[in-house]
C-alpha cells in the first residue's frame, strides 16, 4: 500500500516535470535555431540542410554586419543610451525614493500623490512629442534618456525597500554626526546594492531595447539605436553593410543568415550581463515589494 501511494504521489510530479521540460525546450529551440543559422555556410543554408547545428561553419554573415559603419554608429548610440540612461535612472529613482521615506519632507504627501497619478495616467503620444520638440531634444540621444529618468513603480518599490532597512543604523549614523547626505551614501546605498543591481538590469534592458521612442524622435540614421537598425535590416538587407562588402556578398549571402547574425549580435551583450545580476532579483525586488 505504501508503495502504491508513493507511486500515485510521484506521477503528478513526473507529469509536471515533463511539461516544464517540454516547455523549456520549446522556448530554447528558437534561440538555438537562430544561432545555428547565423553560423551556417550560405551554400549549406540554401539547401535547407540546417536545424540545430551548422554542418559547415561560416562567419560571412557576421563579417557583413560588422563591416558596416551604420552598425558601428548604432552600437555606439545604444551603448551610450544604455550606460548613461541606466546610471541616471538609478540615481534619480534612488534619491527620489529615499527622499519620500522622510516624513518630515515638506510637500511629501503632494509628491506621493503626483507619483501615484503618473502611475495611473499617462500624457499620451502627441503631448510627449510636443514636449520633446519644445525642449529642443528632437534628433538627440537625450530624447531617449531624459523623458524616462524614473517611473512610479520603481520609486514605490525602492521606497518600500529603503523603509525595510533597520532604522537603528540610520539613527546611529545621525548621532555620530552624519547628515542626511552622508547617511544616504554611506548607509543606504551599500545596503541597497541588491535592489540597485536588480533595477539596474531592468533599466539597462529597457534602454538597450529602445525602439519606439527612437522611431519617433530620431531622424538621423547615424543616431539610430540597434533595435531600429535591426528593424530596418528585417525589411531590407541593404540597410547595412559597406558598399564594397555589399557588392561582393549581397548576391551570395541569404537574407535569413544575415538577419539571424544581426539578432545574435544585438542579443548577446545584454544576455551576457544577465547571469551576473540574476541572483539579486529575488533579494532585491521581493524584499521591496513585501515590506513597507
């Protein structure tokens, strides 16, 4: 009887594990396929003889992409947006959240109401465009950074996280002669590294994937971020690549191998950062969401 009960109990678990493994493989397959196609020799790909592993390796598609000045310009723009935007996102979100934890802050209630209002309502597409135009930010990379310096959700979660830190540490620092600024830099920031790492990755991914704002505000093709350039490549292979390389390769390279190589080049940098910050997700975000 005990053996039968054990078997009956293990069958649902086995079904669950099987379904989860199948789902994981189904989600992993497109990534593996993209990588395989990007490294496949054009002559082999034309025959359709590629599934999950290149039978004959080739770097022609990557050479075609990396030879392009437009790709290098877009990569430079994306790196600038990601680094500068993420640093400013963290700076504004963290300082604003810390200020809102101070009950003695003048106008604190009004600020909290305004932050909550932006969480529920947005200005809309046309007002945002008019604002960017009046500020003289059209066709500038700052138009992709300044309008999104922070958001209500980040502020509320970071505020809850800071409120969950031991108050005794801050009180001891104030007694020792520290002012609010020193308390923030010497006490709050070091203790908030898990939350900063988690939100840093959130902000970095958002900045790296900037697309719609760039389509609206950036007209100069040399300032396009990678996502816009990738979209143009999906439409036409001639969107990137130097004239010399296009002349020699565009008639021999299948469009699909070039597109897949571009996808890999755009995905790899942000995926390379993720494993180093993944461990901070639960500790940084969940603590901020349940405390406060």
